C-alpha cells in the first residue's frame, strides 16, 4: 500500500506551524513558531499583530520543515490547512499559502476544522474505538462530541457563553497573573478550596456556562479588596479550578454512560490542564473507560494535529477548491 504524506499548516491564532504526517500516525517533521512572547505585553492575542507575524514567518518555517524532513513538496500526497474557526486574518495566511502549493504541485487541498484537528491529536497515543465521546476544552470551545466513525462528528453539548479557556484567562487577569493565565492558575491550584463559588449550569444538559463563575470571582476579589483583605491566590485558584473540573467531568461521565461508549478523548489547549487530566484519569479508571489524552506538546495549536485529521479527511474524499476561504466561527460537522 502506497504511503500517504500530508503537508499540513495551522495558523488559526498566534502559532505559525507546519508538519508532514505519514499515514495519519507518524510525524515526519514538525515546526511550531509561537508568538506568546510578542503578545504577552498586550495581555492577549492582538489579531493584526498575529497575522503580520504569520506573513513574515510562514515561508521560513516551510523551508525549515522540508530541510529537517529531507523531503520535497513534490513528494506530498495532499496539502491540508485549518480553514476555521479562528482569527480571520491569521487563517487567511495559512489558507492562501496552502492553496498556492496545491495549485503549483497539482495535489489535493484538504480543508480541516480546527477542532477536528484537536480531536485527532489523540491518534498519536492510541487507535480510536467507536463509538466514542470527545471532550473539547480550549480558549474558544467547551464541547462534548459524539463520534460513531472516523470524521463523523455530532455535537451533543457546548458552551453557552465563555469557553473554559477564556474563563481561565479572564479570571487570571483579575487575579493579577501574567498571560497566558490558564497555565498559571493550574500551577497555583495546590492550596485549599476555601472560597465558596457557584456551580455553573449544574443541570442535566450537556451544555456549559462559565460567565457566572467568572463574575463571581471578579466580585469576590473586588469585595475583599474593599474590605482591605488580601486574597490567598493559591486557595482561590484551587477553589476556581475545582468548580471547573467538577462541572466538566460530571457532564462528561454522564454522556459516556448515556451514549454507552467505552472510550473518551480529551482535546484542546485546556487538555494540558493537570487538574482536569488527573480527575479524568481517576474517573475513567473507576468506570473502566479508556482515556486518550494528547502528549502535552500537542494539546496547544499545532500542524501535527491538522495533518492527522487531514489524513482521515483525505481518505474520506473531502476536498477543497481554490475558492476556499476562512471561516472565523463554525460548528464542527
């Protein structure tokens, strides 16, 4: 059987990344250029700055990847790219570059949904066993996705306001923690859960809502400041993270039972959260559910995950045209 090589590109936010994936499993090469240090001084990602840096660096990382992989564009079976969701300007840089490669080398263009990429990062650690549930937790998404086959996605629940990663970053900001804040809270969450915080959307649905929890933390900090009291940041981080983790895992385990699946995939940037990973390990072991979690370096945005998802999209016959455009907000289908 002929090997399939996917050249993939990810530029949905502030990472400029490309990779070559063989047969949906093997990483031939990968390059990720992060802009965290650039955006740190702004306290978050500035879209115009992100897109300008993608333009500046994209051809440089292409060349670096080809050299370190000892391969040529002509050897690729197809070119895959994230086309949404994400920052429109950033997405367009990757899309236009990959459309150009597809045209020049007359190879298929594979459009990949960013969240499909996060889900397929789990293919690095194990084979998918269908049907399964994927828990997607990131800066822009908090979703439960049911899959009965490869590249077959059914969203059964999602966030109604702030995504979990967005909530982490906003809370970190009011706590005076530096960007990116989610990681800082996870590191601090080793104290006592002494602060009483509300359970967000504690119902029988598979939807999530974190804006009320965020507001509660902001009000708590403000009120303590008005009283002249200092906040114990370790205890507040622990209290906040416990509510988040308990809420997410409760609904996830309910979905696993209701949909009668034997495998759970954890996906997205917040999949790197140690508190969430440890709780899911504990619950899945207790319920005899196989848990797949991406290696830490592939939880955040990267082109490896896009190449893996692109391989399965390629096998499924999914193709894009040269009119492919960026879509900033879109459901996973």
